[in-house]
RNA sequence: GCGCUCAUCGUCUAGCCUGGUCCAGGACACCGCCCUUUCACGGCGGCGACAGGGGUUCGAAUCCCCUUGGGCGUACCA
């Protein structure tokens, strides 16, 4: 076990989204690779917006992706006592102070500053003011450094420096007594012994403030690694209007978790020319050095290609289990004598998603076939009557193996003098209901002798 | 506005640190051909980028500066 300790710290105000999943994944991979510890912490200091449903949804999504954690989940809402203690400590040491400015006053000052073209900052009204009686509402502010430079060496972006004048006295405790993010994140990261903080680069600007708090509280400062954002096709931050952003929505759309994992890791990280990575590969090969600095555009097409790849190469047994669920979601139950593993084998090369596979598998399962209108009109006609009759006769007596049905089919070709296509396509329609389906012999074998004959007879009924 | 930051094909990227082997490689998408019992799979090929301008250098995608463009932040959200 190495000393490396990393964490994923989502706030439970919604489902786990694509960006969060990637951050979690990077942390997970780092921990596994270095045999360190991956901690899950729920940042629910905002009591208003945090919900149990969101926490559950995030946990479920991480589980689906295979991102297991070693410690946690810890809930910040259960650690308020610790935070209050730290606030008091800073107050006692004169490193923080009570501020009685109202939210309205502050908003007005902010607007004025913006108007002047200044960076809106707290002006320090209460910083040096005499203490007042506590029956007036107040927030607690951290006394930030007013001069000097705070810099850190980001493991992804390199050295980043901030002039301390840019940092104002931020609020660490709200007027309702609850602590704020930038304060608790430091306490928890420090108390939980984190050595490296891997998070989205929207936190870069928070880092110098946090470093100042680490120092004020006497904590060791961890290493930071800020992962670039994920953008939509219009280069705007990825959001719902760019399509699905929820991890679980991808499961619902028929994506395999390994496809999402593979896609997410390659968005912003690379390993030479390689594209396909299993979780095991990633644990061996992932490193922060190969993470790029620039934001990446989410490309649904490439994700789809990866999904296609994993379906194509997936274990039929496992896919069959999944297929049964997707089929069930469509209200389709699988007849006992239909071998779903065999169904999967006929569909793996033809399905980009499990949802698509379920659609294509439907015809195997239904008792009464629904014909595609055009196909029926063209291929279930008087012209096919003889073909179907001959085929039924052959199927009744042939050996029901690939070679057997192929031979039976050949017999029909010989008897009618027709080419394969002339017989094949109508048969395909009679058996599957449409003009596109897996190979005829494969379909027949999955369907079984009885079903083939009854479907052919049903087509004959329609003709006759 | 101010601060931080980024910049190679439409997109994800290799190359950049340690200049020449790069008239820039791979992948997705797209286009074409081949294979073929339908639909797919697959094989082969094509299209397509160093943001712009200055330097430094014998030589720059690679180093420096400026410009432009993008992202993030600027909350009693996280």
C-alpha cells in the first residue's frame, strides 16, 4: 500500500454527470495504479440543494461504472461539529472575523465595482471593525493575505501563480452557521490525509484561497492536478442541451459501462496510438503526465463506436443477460426454448447499442410476427407460395443443423431453379418480418424447426 | 471588465520538454472501392490540421514575444 490517497467529492445536487464520472475515474485509476486509497466524500454542506436521491443516484452510477472506493462515503453534513471547531479556532487566533455586512449591501458594492471595471471583491469593511454583539446576524470571513504571491505546481498544468491581492476575505461560515465549500474542502482533504487532489479545472481559481487556509490551519498542502473541462460541440461547457449528460442515461440508451469508461478516459488522456483500453489496461497505463491541458469536446459518435466495439467483442453469455433486461424493458419476454446467447451471437455485429440489439432481437421472441408493410407486399405473394411449401416440406425432414438447413435450402433452389436471393429474401421476411436480419441459416437455427415451419405456414396463410 | 488558463485534421489525439528522422502519425465521422443471401461486420483507399504575425536559429509544429480565439473563475453554489 502506497501513501497515495485521492478522493472523489461530488455534491449531491443531481445525477452523476459525464464530467464528474471522468474525474472519479481518473482518481480511481490513480489509486489503483499506485495501490493507494480512493475515498468517496459527499459534499452536502448546502442543505438546501442536497438530496438523498442524488446521493443514491451517484452511488449507483459509480457502481455501474465499476468505480469502487476504499473509504467512505463520508458526508460533510455529519461533520459540522469539526468545521465549527475550526472556525472558532481561526476566530480565536485572529485569522478570521465576523462580518455584519448584509447580502444586499454586498451585492450593491459588487455591482458598483463591476461598473467601474474592477474585480468585485469584499472591501474589508468588517475586517478591522470592532467586535459587535452577536445578536446581529453575521458571517465569518477568512482573513486572507493582502500581499505576496500564492503559487502551486499543478501536476497537469504546471506552475500556477496568483497575486494575493486577487483574493478577498471569503466567507467560511454562513449567517445560518453552516460552513462553506472552500473551507470544509480543505479541512476534509487534510483530515482525511489526502496526498493528491484530482478535480475539474473549474477549481483552479479556488486553489490559492484553499492553500491559504491550509496554512492558517497548519495543515500540509497536498499536490493538485486539475483536469480540463468537457465541452459540447459548440465549445460551451457540456450541459443537457448537448444531449444526455447523465451517466445512467447512457445505460438506459444501451451503452456498456466499459465503453463509457474507455471513451471518458481517452477524452483528455492518451497512450500513444492506442484507442481500446480495458479497466485493467488503464490501471497499468494511466498516468497524469499523459493528461492534456486543454478542454475537450464530447463526441457522441466516438462513444458509439466504442460501444459497438465492446458489443462486438463482448462475452455472449454476459450480453445475453443484459439483453434480457433491455427486452423486458420493452415488454418482451423470451420464450423458454429461445437461446438468448445464440440470439446475441447473431446480433453482435449488427448492434451499436444494447437497445438496438433488443429491437433487432424482438422478432425471435414474438409469437405473432409483425411484418414490415413494404416487405410483405413485395415478398409474401403468390410468387412465393411454391417456395414456402417446398421449404416447409424440406424442413420437416431435414437434419436441423447449419449444414442440414443449408442442404434443405439447396434442395429448394434446385427444385425451383431459382437463385439464392429469390428464395432467401422472401424466406427472411417470412421468418423475421423484415428484409434485414442476420443470415437465414443462423436465424433458422435460433428459431428452431417448429417455429420456422409455423412462420412459413403463417406466411402461406397470408398468401392463400 | 479583471484574474487564471488553453491553442495540431470537423472531433479525440501522437509529435513539442531533449529544434532537423514531420511536405505532421493514429482514431471517430465522412466519401469511394472490394467482400456479400438482406442488413451489418470486415479489408483497402481517399478527404482533412501545426490559429495569425513577429522573432531566435543553418533549420521551428517544436523555443521566445505579441495578436486573435476558446474555456474557467469572479456567490452567504460546490
